[in-house]
C-alpha cells in the first residue's frame, strides 16, 4: 500500500476522534447547563409539592380538629347554660316573681297548678373562702304549693331538676285529697342567687394623716 493511503486513513481517524471529542464536550456542556439544572429543578419541585401535600394534610386535620373543638365547645356552652338559667335574679325587685316566671311554663307543660308564696324566706349565705367576695352569693328558698295528680307533681320536680341543676329540693310535704287528680303538695326549692355588692367595711381609727 502507498504511504498516501496510510496518511488519509490517519487523517480520517483524527477527524473521527475530534468529532467524538467535540460531541462528547457538547454533551457534557448540555448536561451541565441544561439537563442537570432541569433535574435539580424537578427534584426541588417534587420536594415542594410533597411539602405542600403534607401542609395541606395538616391543614385538613387542623380543620377537622377545629370542627370537633367547636362541637365540644357548643356542647359545653349548652351544658353550662342550664346552670346559668338556674341562677335566680330578682324580677321587678322580687325573687318570687322571677321564680314564678321560670316555674310556670314547666308546671303548665305537665298539667300542674302552682302558687308561689310571695313571702320571701331569708336567704342563706354560702361559705366562701377568705378573703370574702365583694359580691353576695347565697341560696334563696322559695315556697310553692302544687295542685294536681301524683304523676304531674313528680314530673314537675323531675323537670325542674333537669332544666335547673343548681336548684335543690329543700323540703316536700304532701297532703292527700279525695280526688286523685287534685292532690296538694308543698315544696320549698332552694335557688342560687347573686345579690348586691357588699360595701367595704369602714376604716378603723379614722383617716391617716
């Protein structure tokens, strides 16, 4: 073979090697400046998406928990309302009038006639820890007579206990009548009350100079 043939083959090999190197360099450059950043961005996007999913899941759990807390709060509020309703406050300056307005609907509902004694029994102070509260807290007895059947009287007492848990049945007396539908009972219900503020005690020894 002639020397020119070897020289042409060597030149072709050099060109092929140069082209391979050039293609490889271009591939490296494309990977470094295009593919690799895109992969990093894709990985970052996936991580952010996963974080958003976790955050969304936590928010949904928080919302679900908030709903449960709201339901529990409403239940507690409704439960406490029964105690608030049982606190007797004077109406037109009279505890008897206030008690009548609370008890009459219950009595009417069970078919019982009641009569509230307008004579107010003396209230009973509640023992409170020292120092004493500037507000008067006591229990006020209210006497009433009931006329109706045995079932109506018993149902009335149970309804009062259910609707006003703080009200206590202090005493109960029963006088049997010939008519079973018109029995006579006398009840004394003890009601929690909140009275007027107690004025502060006078200073001893006069004002200091």
